[in-house]
């Protein structure tokens, strides 16, 4: 019979119902608070934002905590009451009865838990991750190599947190990790340095880039150089050998022909110049003999040869300037001489009139 049941069983049933009611009530309150995002990763120096949304829950004070330390206090009626850290603030949410927690210029020491606490109701917690962006250095200048030559490149990614990923690209195409090595080292302040060495055969001119990145970085940091292959223009040696030989032979023949033409022109010019000089000398010699014959009134001995050009120049100078020569005799305009003996074999004796005389050279008259 029911009345015969032990009394303690009824008490146990009542306690169970009460526990279920309390659990449902607690779940309903907890479901009224939503904190987003649940996890956020930012770079050091960037801004972090978390939104705490409340749906029809009765609350008076909202506390924002960073690593279990209250950094912002918000009143539902009056708004932000206190914010001891100038780097931390809060803004009213656009949707619903909530607030946005804003952490400016995030640092590594801020990494950890961010909590939204409705005093007397519930508390939600999210995780903040902070990463460090380092530098990328390629320890080679632009490289010039022969085709088929083995070329080596080195890249260092320095000052990263956490350990960065490092990749090589050639003309925008990522290389397989089997083509290069990676060496990681942790330095002070929990920062990482990753070094890599790449060896490749120079086949054509290319752009070689080293890329380092962490998850919070929108685009990888890049360091690159230019590889120039100087022998890449020779594509087919068999096809180029014959044209090169023909071109060389033609060039040599053209040069030889040009030299021959230059020599012929030079020789003809030299001969023409020599002929002109000989004609001038002959004309000057004939002119001198004619002048001498006219001055003596006799005939010129065609067998006479001028001694030197200097004497001829003196004769011309004496005729035009009417000056006396020390080396010539004065004879009269009219030769007055006794009978000339053809058998004397000597020069004719001539005299000069005192009034009028000319400077002439000695000639043999017949």
C-alpha cells in the first residue's frame, strides 16, 4: 500500500524535484549571457575587441576582467563607471543590451583570459592570444650566375612569436620543403628566429622570395632578390654554330676589302701629289732658264743643269728686287767685246756700263 511506504522515500523524491528545478533555473540564467569571440588572436600593437551580449536578464553592474583583474566597471543605468587603465575602454553594443570591451595597443602581457561578469548572475570567459611580428632578411644581393651554376641563398626570420612558418618562392611558385632546410632557435623574451638555406641550379633569370608569417598576419612578410642568368640567350648550340661561323667569315672578308680600298685610295692620292710636285718643279726650272736667256740676249745652253734650288731662289729674288749678288758679275746691257775666238775655249769677257746694269748669273754663250 502507498500508505505503507517508508516516509524517507517521499522526502527523497521532493529533493530530486527541487534539484531539477534549480538546475533548470541556473541553465536559463547562464544562457542569457553570450561573450564573443570565444578566442581572439591579434598582433602586438593591434586592437582587441570582445562583445558581451545580455538578453532580458536583470543586471545592475557588468565587470570586465583581464586575467582575473577588473579593468572596466559598467553600470546598466549610468554606463562606464571606472577604467583605471587608459589603454582599456568599453562601448555600448549596437544590438541588444550589451557592451564591447576594447583593448588598445595589445601587448604580450595582455595575453590570457578576458571575462564578462554580470554581478549576481553569470560569468563568461574568452581567450586572448598575442603574436609578435618580426623581420625577414635575405643575405644576398642580386645574383648573376652562369647557366647550370649552383646558386645558394640564405634567409633569416628574426624576432617572431610564436615560431613563424618560412617558405621559398621562385617566380611566385612555392617550393617544396624538401628543397631547403629550416633551423629554429628561441631567443630572449620568448622570441623565435628561423633560418633557411636554399640551393638551386641557375636555369633562367628568376625572382627568388623568402616569406615568413604567423596566423594573425594578413599577408606574409617577404624578402627577395633577383637572379640573372647570363647564358640563357644560348638556346641551341647546334643551330647557332653555322650562322655564327658564316657571320664571322663575312665580317672578316668585309674588313679585308675595306682595308684594300683604303690602301688603293691612299696610294693613288700619294702618286697624284708626287706628280703635281714634279710638274711644279719642272715649270719653275724652265721659267728660271728663260729669264736667264732674256737677260743676256743669247741662247740658253740646254745642257746646263741648275746647281741648287737655293741659287735659283737667289736669282729670282735678284731679278724682281734689282739687288746685287755677291756671287755674280755685272755685265752691260749691250755686250761690247772684241772678236770672240771659238778656239780659245774660255768664257767671253764682258763689261758692264756704269749707268745701267742687271744682276745675272754666269752663263756660257755659243
